[in-house]
């Protein structure tokens, strides 16, 4: 799999719309390390992962909804 930053460069060059999600804090255990990133597309498809499961599902839903506002945001998830 390509380095995520190479992939982002390709997507920008292709003028694709996407959301980059990043795990920036974790209280307790997490399936991925801090800094894990995932690309979410407008249809809800993803590339890479922030750990799967319920967290990833919520993040994808919020990213897809966020496309409407076209703003950056930070969100806290309690699982």
C-alpha cells in the first residue's frame, strides 16, 4: 500500500474530494497508534484505517456529513 501522503498528493492532483481523519488523542487503549490516518470519500468509502470497529464507523459518518459544511473540525468520541 502506498504511503498515505503519496496518496493524498495523487488525490489533490486529481482534484478528488476527500476527508483526511487523524487519531490525535486516546485515553486508554487503542487499536492504532496516535497519528493513525484514514481517507474518507464523499460516498463513505475509505482508504487506510484508524482501527476499525465502532469508532471508525462513527468517524466515517461524521466525515460524510462534514462534506456538506466543507469545514475542518475536531470531534471527541467516547466509546
